[in-house]
C-alpha cells in the first residue's frame, strides 16, 4: 500500500477554484451560453429546412465532384437513406447541428493557433504540452467542467466537443506550415514577398493538405463525442444509443450505432475528397 503520509489531493483546491469562478462570473457564462445556443439553434433550423432527399442529392453531387465516380457517389449518397428508414432522421439532424457548431468554433480558434504554432517556436513550446494533455484526457472528463459552467443541455455538449476536437486542427496546421520546403520560401522572399504574403500566398496553400487532414480529424473527433455528450442532455443519436444501453435493447442500439457510423463515413469521405481537390496540382 502507498504510505498515508505521502498522500495528497488536488481535488479540493480545484473545486474551490471552480466554485469561485462560477460565483464570480455567472453572468459572463450565461452570456456565452446564450450566444452559443443562438448559433446552434440557427444551424439546427437551417438543417431542418432542407428536405431529406436534398441531403442525399447534395452528398451525391459533392461526392461526384470530388471522386468523379458515379458508382462511388451513388453508394455514398444511399447511406443516409438508412438513417431515415430507421426513424432516426431528426435525431441525426440534432447531432449534426452539434457537430457543425463545434467544428466551426474549433476551426475559428484552432486555425489561428496552428498558424502561430507553426510560425513561432515559443508558441509551440507552450501549446505542445497543453495539446498533449487535451488529447490524453478521457473524453468523459470534459463533460464535468462544461456541465458545471453551463448546466445541462446542448451548450455544454458543444463546449465539451469543442475542447475534445480542437487539438488535431492546431497540430496539423502547424505541421503543414513547418513542412513547406525552405527553397520555396526562399524563392518567394527573393521576389520581395513580405512575411504576411509568404504565409498567405505560399505557406498556407502548400500546407492545405495537412490543414484539411486536421479538419477531417477534428470533425471525426467531434462525431465521436455524440454518444458521450448525450449523458449531459445533448440528445440526438447519442441519446438513442444511451437509451438502448439502459434498456438492453440490442436491435435499437444497432440501428442507432449504424446511423452514427453512416454519418461518420459520409463526413469522412466528403472531407477527404475536399482535401484531395485542394492539393497543389489537382
């Protein structure tokens, strides 16, 4: 057994700190929650306005544009039909709204941080251990502070998903910028490019495949939080999985699980196709 005299805990100081934040900045948290909820509901209303067949058609056209394969596009576009056939279309839209809101916020925060990390060694030194901790922390842990600051519902689900899915886009943006050939940068500087022009017109376009891979990974990680975030009231497909587990309803769980997998496949193939189209020379 570990000696009693050498034991210590950080739980109580952390709880005191969190309670102090909640009491002191409750109004600020409510304001942020209101803005996020408005953004999320706007996305949800926009998604609901599109008919079910519109999504199938959109997936087909995007896939055809990216892959140039009719068979591949038909197969991919047919997958969302099964979500509707299982009676889970509205739940899938709810989950998709949370994913889109989280990913958009992650990109707004992550892309500038990734550029800073790729440009400044000092920023990389500071951010790297933070990103390591974020990526190794169990996903369930993110639900606790999100729930304490923002209560139950979709807003804490968006916050938890945002934090969980943020590291890949930061890391891969920085990686893409660092992998730009030095000879290309030197040639641009020799032609009189400023530092901003070098980043905007040379480094970012050449780093785009890596950036798109980061966006793809961020989206996939956001999707993986669908089931977890249902524990704090996010609803959607995750709620259906959770209910089927509680009721030990295997068939219901399989349908919900397949719907999550279909969402993942469609989003993954479309983002990968977009990444290929954005490669230099494509």
